[in-house]
C-alpha cells in the first residue's frame, strides 16, 4: 500500500475572504482561541472549554490610525458559561478595550505601546495597572477614543461607558510612537462581544463631538495591519526539540522578537500561561501546589490549537519537547505545504544543570524525574527528510549533540 508523502496531505483551510477595505476584526492579527464571527467579522467569543476559560483572547482591527480623531465602540453581549472555573477565580468575565501598535502581543495593556481599559475599572500599559473610570460589564457599551490631531504634541486616549465620558486615560508623546499607527484592540476572557467601527446604521451611543467612526476614515488615511501569507508555501512551522529546561522557550521568544514581520504564533505551555495572567502577574505563582493541573490544561489547549492552527495561514513555533520522533512527525503532517524546520536544543552538561536549576527556582518543578528519565531514554534527533527541509542545532552541533543524547540514554537505562 502506497503512502502519500508527509508534505502532500490535503488540508481544508479556514481562510474566509474578507473585503479588503473594511475595518473589521483581523482574521490574521488575532489569537487562535478567539472565534471571530465569519458573517460580519465585527463580533467574537473566546474558546472556554477546560483550560481555555483561564485564557484571554484578543484581536486587533484590520486598520490603524496615525492622525485624526477616531473612535469605535464595544458592547459586552454575553457572559459565557464557565461553571468549571473555581469560585476563587478572579475576573471570570472581563473585557479590555483600547489601542496598540501592530508589533505588540494580543495581551492588550501588557506590552509597551499597548493601552487597555478593563471592565474592573483599571487601565494598563506594559502590565502597569491603575484605577480609572467606572467598571463595565454585561450589556454595557464602551466608547474608545483616539485624538491624534496633527497640531497636538501629545496623543490622547480616552473612553466612555454607556455614553458617559470617563476622562483622558493616556497622554502619549507623539514622537515616542515614531510614526507607528495605533490599532483598535479588544481582549476578552469568557465574554462574547460586538464592535461598532461605524458600520451600524445607528450606534449604541453617539460619538463624542468631533470624532469619526473608524470605518468612516478614508482608506488612504488608514494604515493596514500585517497581511497573512498568500499561500501555505509562504508559511513556516518551526518545531523546537529538547528536554524541559534546555532553552527552547528562550530561543523561540528571541527568534520571534528578531522577526516581528513574520508574526510567529508560539504554541506551547509558556505562551499559554502568558495569556492566563492575573492583573499582569504570572499565574504559576498562584498554582504552586497544582502545577500538574496547569500542565494538563496546557496539553489539552495545545492539542486543540494545533488543529485550528493547521487550517490557518500563519507562521508558528511549536515550543514543546518534541523528542518522540514519530509523534512529532504526526503533528507535522497537519502542516503540509508549510516550510518545516526543526530546531534541536542540546546544551552542554554545565549549561543544562544551570538552566534546570533556574527554571525550578523561577517556575517550580513541574516535570517528574521519572518523566524526564523516560524522555532521556527515548530522545531522537530529527533529520532532513520529507518532514523537515532544515534541521538547526543552535547550541551543540549534531555530532556533539549525539554524544550527549547517548549519555542521556545510558543514564536513563541505568536508573
């Protein structure tokens, strides 16, 4: 019986056609765990099953703005059922709205040049949360305002709730933005929402005098966000390979930061935990006795998001151990047509011990010794073949890495 080559498996893509000139929630510049309504692209809801209920999901609009007085409004339309969350979980249903530059993450208000107003009556930039305005919740409407009038030295960001102005939230020195556009940005946790960029015949609340709805700004006065790759052949999947604590996440984050135009989506435990922060603080510190539960959640999340990711034209980094070669190749079959590369991280023994100690100190011990021994006994290095067009060894080169992995195997079998 003949088998189709790994890179020829047929995939049905989930890439709807969208009128290019519309201001909508951006199908490409959004989290995979956000379901954007494909009939209008102005409403959405996050995944809420199991561990997804702890995660935020965000999206930017398709266009941003450098000058002018621009606004949009967001309505919280449903609190989704999350009965499986603990009673102690803070902000079970919460939304942030605001503005961000195109290079920031989808965690609105948790990066520099990312400005959010949250339903808990707080504003934030770069994870600095401050009291502001009134709380907003189910059925409330938040107006989101950008005053980038050319004669002004400072750009003003302000908000309203149900038509009541809440005051200026952020004053941004124009030169710090360095000519970059600010994009409408919504971030949600367990809430369905709808956005009015100006496409509604009647707004929920009339805009503050002097402001224009985002969709009414002429196309030539807007800035288009990063556009998705045109074909699967233009997409890249990088699979990290290495033991826990080897340095995979460090490499993935650095590579992603050095290639901002590629918009790499990192799929892995640490990336998911970043979307589970509580008021900008890491969730791990609140789960010190239950790291196994947290890891199980992240495995479930990864399995679901891989299926979604395989149908979307994006660039990905799979930040997982990936040392069981057969399992890795099965995952890669889902990404047929992508350029696929393996990055194998095998540090020196000295570096491995240092990194393992640092990881335990910062994050706690989240992998049992018996599990690590099993990984060491079964570590297989991928090679250039039908699955991978390239294999990179950023630390120990292939021959030295083989010696270390052989030592791992001897150590594991002797235990």
